[in-house]
DNA sequence: CATCAGGCGAGAC
DNA sequence: GTCTCGCCTGAT
């Protein structure tokens, strides 16, 4: 068990911000009672990079249920714990009330460093879709095509399916995972990766624009999805995905354009504050 | 019943 | 290159 203190970190906000679909709040038994309102317990579990992790938070105190070595080599980077998000928020233009409010509201968000293949599939699934259903689809894919594993605690879970595993599934089988018209995209993309038509190891080494262009060769990956993959897997924080929420905010709040020049290299981080703020309050 | 959810591909021009 | 259209499906 690792315990640390960290400011500008909220596991709840990271979960709600919809960048990771395998991070979930651990539901307490008896919570469904409408009579007794228990205090919000900030306990979450995460399945990533083949591992199962439980995380607890009280204020700025965090506990990670893992060994020091795993924390240092994996989760510290995964949760971007070395980045100073206070500095990012402090750099916001004092006259930009909207952005300041958005960043203050979501100040516990982190830009995670997630698995590339998992983000490709997840954000293909995300198009014209809602977070609840995206989670359900991803969960089904893992249950049906991912390897079953057991954590040290004995807790059983499913790893994210490999490209080969999904490439081996027929279009019809994928369709049965509630993917709708995205089944064809997942199938064709899985085949492209499994056959090496697009080399993910090469993509990992590319800069932002090269990686984005390469990812867009995949079926079902357009500009928006490619930007999400660059941001959430490759940690290209300059990537700025424009979806319906961001598009709406840009029109209403930035009629003369978002100030990309002022926030060179980290507009994507600010995008997440805006997305989350509009998602929860818009 | 219509509309929308973190868009994209295909075809027309 | 830009524009339009249709699309699985569940929630509201």
C-alpha cells in the first residue's frame, strides 16, 4: 500500500471526465439506501496495462493498493503525478473568466498516460455515443475477448483484449457487443493492427502531427478520435479534440478563436477542463 | 414521437 | 478540398 499527498488530484473527477472507461467507483454495500446517506467514500478500482488497482482518496491523501516498485514504474506516470497542475491553472489568463471557472471546477483532473491500443478502440466506440454506453461496450469487449486474470487479493478481472483477439472476432460477433455501426470500424482497425498495416510501436515514437496522421489511416478514426488518442495515450498535450461540447463552447465563449498561442503545448489539458465543465454543467 | 450522445465514411460537387 | 447524409442504440 502506497500513501501520498497530492494537490490538484481527484480520482472522482478523473473518472467522471470520461477519458478512461475502466476506472470505476467501488460501490459500498447498502449504499442504495435512500434513508441513510453515508459519507461519500472515494474508493475506485482501475484495470490498466493488465493490472488491477484499487485507489482511495480522502482530501489530498491518496492510497494506492500496490507495491512501491509498481507504483514507481507504472502508476506515477499513468496518473501524471509529476506534473504541476497548479502551475497550469495559474497560467490561465486572468481575464478569461470562463476558462478560469472551468479549470477551478475540474482542478483535480489529470491527463492519464493510457495504453495506445486500448485508446484506439475506446475512442472509436465513443463516437456518437454516451459515456454510460461506452463503458458498457468496453466492458463487454473485455469480458468476451480479454484474458481473465486474478489480482493478488484474489479479485478476478478481465484484461483489455489484444488486437489479435478482436481481429479474430467476426463482424457479427462484435455487433453483438452493442457496438452498432462501429462494429465494422473495430473489426477493420483490429485487422489493420494485427496484420501490421499500422505499426503502433512506430506511432509511439512519432511527434504529434505524424502520429495523428498515422492513426487516421485506421477505419473509424477521424480528426476528433485521433486527437483523443494522441492526448490520452501518447500524452500529446497540445492535441485539442473538438467534439460537440467543445464546439458549442468555442462558439459561445471564443467567437474570435481559442488563444492557442498563449497555451502552447498544453491546450489539450485545458480542453479537458472545458469538456468536463460543460459535461457536468452545460 | 423526435432528438441526442465526446463523429465518421462515402459520395457528390 | 468542402458539404451533406445516413448510421446502431438506449435515454430522455
